[in-house]
C-alpha cells in the first residue's frame, strides 16, 4: 500500500528566510503524481505545487520549489523568502493514476517568525 | 471559475443524531471526493465518485455513513447515527488530471 510520511510535525522559520519541508513516500508504481498542499486556518486545501514522476526536472512555482528524488522516494518542498502568509499546515500527497485518490501525509505546521 | 461549495460550514450535534453535508463541485468535474480530516491528521478518503458511480468507498464506515451523487453533480454525505469519534472536518473535492480543488469543509462537532 502506498504511504506518505512527513517526519516534521512543526517547523519555524524567520521571515524572508528559506525553509525546507521533508516528505518521503512508499510505492511500487513507476508512474504517479506528487503534490504539496497548503491548509491555512480557513481549512481550504490549496494546491502549492505538483510533480509528475516521469519528469526529471523539479517543479517550481515562484517562491516554491521541490527536490524530487525518485530513487530515494523523497519529495521535499523549499519555500524561499518566507512570508507571514506562508504560515499554515503543509501536506505532502501522492496519487497513482490520473483519477485515483490522493493519499496525504500527516502534515507539517509551519510558523513564520516576524 | 467558481470553486467547490460546501455547506454547512459548522455543525454541532449530539451523539446518535443524524447529520448531512452538501457539496457542489466545480462544473464539469466528473470526479468528486469526500475526505474526513480529524484534528491533527491528514485528510482520509471516505468515498470517490466518477460521475454518479462509486469508484472507491473502501474506507467509508457503511454502517453509519452514506453518500450519494445524484445526476453526477451535487453530492451529499450523511452520518446516522453520529458517534463522538466522527468529530472532524469533512472536505469535498472535485478533480481533473491536473489536481483537485477542495471546498472549505464542514467542521462537525459531536457532543
């Protein structure tokens, strides 16, 4: 069965600094998708970044980038120039097929220190 | 485009009562999901619909939970009777191959 593990329950970073959130996953599949979602106190899950397993190039969205290590089954999220609005729960997630369910990790709560 | 709409936003009920949640997905999204998110945990899939057919309900406690998606659009999730451990946020999402869009969820408190 596929699993997603986030080993950091909480992290803190100074405003304008860079922080990296860790995620590992377990799968026997070769074709899948990985996601990072942000959940602020409003509860709405917001897609931050998406990575297709067949792509070797790491995905980037403005200040957010990933380090995708397929062999190691690692998918970390780097947030550059951290802003107060980045404070939220961050969930790493895995999906096998195009319309398959998403499996979430337990999340990392990110605090931004002014 | 309009997002995924959910109602109510909050609900407090006593144990053994029944409750229903409603979800209106993004227009044209064939796939609809209901997730349960217990405080401090990641969301767990309860049921997945493709149009009005069930694709995966393996983690739905069928003795008390039911869900339907009539006409392949709106969906309702019902709990009857509720237990204390059902206290959670219930998230609805609709999806494409690119990703899912989530609603703001319903926070259920069972007392």
